[in-house]
C-alpha cells in the first residue's frame, strides 16, 4: 500500500467513520462533551441519525449545577445570573429566573417571513397584498433544518462538558428535539458571533420552553415537514416543555454552536470537493492526453510542501493504467513540450488548499468539543470564571480558508474545463466536445459560458468577511462574524459544486470522444496500411522499393502516424473535410516514394480518394456503434474508471449528440404505461449536470471518490 499525507488520511478516515455511522441502526453517537467528530455532526444533521447522552455525563452535569446554585445562595455576584448582560453587567438583580427567560425573549428579533403567526394583508391596501414575492419567503429568511440540527447537537455536546451550570433536564430536552426531529425555526440573519450566536440559539431556548410565539418543524403522518407553534410541536412529539432557571438561558444562547454547526457542514463539503478536484484533475490529464511527468516525486523532493507532495502522489496513482496519458517527448511537430498550467501545476495549486483544510478541520473539530459560554465553572476550585470563549474568531479563520479554497479549486477546474472545450488547446478533441460534425453542433459552448459565470461569482465571494461594527453599547467592540462567514462559505460551496458537476459531465463526454477516436483509429489502421501497400505495389516504383517489399510496411506505418497527427490537429473541420485534408497532405509524401510517372500519379490520386471514402465510412460506422454502447473504461486510469462508471452507469448520464437532445426535448419518449424511457430521462444538458450536482450534494458521488483514495493509502 502506498503512503499518504495528512489530507488523504483525514479524508479517508472521516468517510470511513461516516459510512459506519450511516450503516448503524442503533444510536451511533454518544454525547460526552469531548469526543464529537465531524462525521457525527454530518450523520445527525444531514442523514438524521439519532444520538444519546451517557448516564455518567448527566450525573456529572447535575453535580456541577448544584455548585452553581450554591454560589447563588451564598450571594456571590455572577455575571448573567444576578447581573445584567453585556454592557448592562453593572446592573444587579434578584429576579434570577426571570432575567434568563427575558434574555431569550429579547433575542427573538430575527425576521421570519412566509408562514408566520401574524397577518398584515387585511390592514394594507389590497393591491399591495397581492404583490408577488421577490424570492421564496421561508428559504430567504430561515436557516435550513440541517444547520439547526447541527446547532442542537453541538450545543448539547458543549453543555455536556459540565462547566456551564445547566440541569440535566435541559440536556435531555435538547436531545429529544434532535431525536424526535422537532427542529426550531431559526432566522437566517442577525448574529455577529461575538458573544456567541445569541439570537439563533435563543430560538432553541424558546422551543424547549414550548412558547407559542416561536415555531418548529415536525414531520406529519404523510412524512411531510410542516411548521407548528412550539407548544403544539412539543405536544406532537410528546415532549414536555421545560422552565428556564438560574444560568440556563445564558448557557443556551452564549455559545458558538450555530457558527460551528455551519462550519462543520462546510468543512465536510470542502474537504470532499478538494478530494474530487484531484480526481477530476487526473481525468483532465487523460482527457487532454497530458503527461504524468508533472507529478513525478522529484518535484516534491526539491520543494517539499506537504500538500503539493500528497496531491502529486495521489494524481500520479489515479493515472495508473490509463492508455490516454502521453509521454510528450516534444517529437510531434508543432506540439507543446509540456502541458499547460491547468494540469501541469495542479499539485502546486491544489496543495496549499489541502494544507489549509487540514488546519481548518482541526480548528472546527476543537470548537465542536469546546465549552463556549460564560461564566464557566472551574471543576477543581469550584470558582465561576469570567472570560470570552464565546468569541468565534477561530471559526471565521477556518471559514475564510475554506471559502478562499473554493475559489482556488474552482479556478483550476474552470481552466481545465474551458481548455478541454476549446479546440485550440484540447489536443484533438472536437470543438465544444461535440460528437456530431462541428458545423452542425455547438452543444457544449453553453457550458463554457456557465462555468465562467460560476467562477466569477466564486471570485467575488473569496474575500474576507471583516466589516466589523461595534455592537451592544460598544461592549462587543470586536466580533468574529463567524456565522456570516460560514453562510457565505456554504454559498461558495454550492457554486463550486455546480462547477464541479459541469466539469465532470464534460470530462465524461471528452473521455468518450477519446475512446471513440481510439476505436476509429484501431479500425482504420489495418485498412489504411493495406491500401498504402497496394498503392505502392501498383505503381511503377524505383529499384529500391521493387527489390525490398518489406519496406512498404515502413512507408505505410510512417504515413499512418502522419495521418493520425494531421487529423488530430484539424478537429474543427467536419470529418469528410478533415480526412480529405490529411490525405491530400500525405499524397505528396507518397508520390516521393514512387517513380515520377503519369501512371503513378493516377494510382496515388485514386488511393487518396479511396482512403478518404474509407476513413469517412469507418468513422461513421464506429461513431454510430459507439453512441449505441459507449464505454471508455478500457482506456481509463484507475480513478477515472470509477467516476466515469458512476456517471454513466449509476446516474445514467449519457454520451450524447444533437440527435439525443432533439429526441429527448421534443418527442414523446414514454412507454405504453406512460413512463419516461430511462434512456431519455435527461431532456436537457442542464438536467444532466443537475443529476451530478445532486449526487455530489447527497454524498453518493463522494463515496465513490473515497474508493479512489482508499486505493492510495
């Protein structure tokens, strides 16, 4: 087994753990405040896996909470318990439980549009009541449930550490929300992630109290999600509401759980996309008939950056077994001696991103196992310590690296894809990756425009989120904006996922074109060489050729090599013109091998016409056969073979030309039962890209990429 670097080990270990958790029928994660992993968060938030709390954790939390209550009875001044909050901490109060409830109440300030508990349509002019929305109301103001599920899990883990002074009952209520799939509706905006994510977490506190003024998502009997007031949602799940006491209001809201939740989901996705980018780079090397020389270990020996080293090693191993990797000695006339930057410098480009993501993963993993509220109970001394663990700058740091990484990865995938579509740079692929005649189809030109739009947006999003505003009476004079940074990172991830999907569909098309052309050359070669030999034997040749018949084979071989090179350089032409151009060029070379007679000229001219006809006929036959049953796997490397098979066989995204789209777009392709013919389930280019996008988003495609990396560790 080959050795691997920190990124590969992280990626493979994370996915191995995630696969195990998704396969488990019982509770896969036991909360203890210290051992939560990224896989735990993804399994619970994205795939609905339930969790449990260890009995000893509840007992330990209960003992620490008793100490907090003891200090209150002793009359100690404890921030947020018998004082005001933030800039109002100089205020003292005896209404201990009420200020906790008031804290949560005051933080319910977020905008939630769409399905709400109020109605203004009856009090405004009717014309305005009929206004059509600019965007989907719930989606533009409400956090996705996955974010909130992850927030509950991380807050639960933090409070389980035993330093926050909450009762065990509060932990069990949060656990019930998660396992009963009662998910608070939380506003998308409104946190500066300074004193934690105050407002988002306040809605968790509101729901466990059973407030009718806040809402939660539940699953109805038909399996659909619906919004209910929190009191009804708890009844629906047979969960008892809980009173908020002592420090519990502050303990719920005064933490980084929401920022850390979004960051956890983001890091999972970016790590996966960084892994995919390396496989797609290997596939791009094959599609562009590049060389594996760029990934030689010597480059990393003399420039030993860890990310560069393992990226180069991974790509080199992905290419093993490929018939499309070229040696590129520079011997071919007018060829570039080395590959363009998009594949040649991939280790140097992607490598630093891998290093950043290893650090970001470490930062997020530490954060989701940290206590982030204030004040905290010191277990040995029993003192309540006042500090600033709620400042989420570490999450901002992780997200800035991740978001910039998205732009970096997007740039190289964009460059690879557009280089592959452009006949000036794609080393013999058809312009716009068409399988039809170039004068009759421009199918992939739109994809070239699409990825340019996506990469432009990634460039805009790559800047830092650092526009800090003083808040809360100037008390929060520095604030991390971690949740905002995380939100924009997830936006960048979505855009990069779309770009990745488009590139992968284009790659599979390009690899099929390579395989098709390989089959064409294989089918035409013996016919071509035989025709050359017959031509030479029918000519009045010089004594050297007449006395040395085996020399005919050498001439035929050389002409065949030249035919392959010339036809490969003129893919912008339709096939008939392309082959005619190549043969016309070769006729001059062939005439130099025969006696300069009128008879020889006629024989060579007839040979040329016959070769063009045979090349056109063979190409049409091979193209038609390949379109019926495309399979590029025999010529692909070990990683490309797996990803190509997933796209073509699992997702059933086809290798196609204009005829396929024309049929799928307009004609009735249903069977007698009215079901859509699976062969024509994709009716547009966009639907094919969307299928790959969905496979990336739901993780099924990532699972295949993990298999590629497991072969390297």
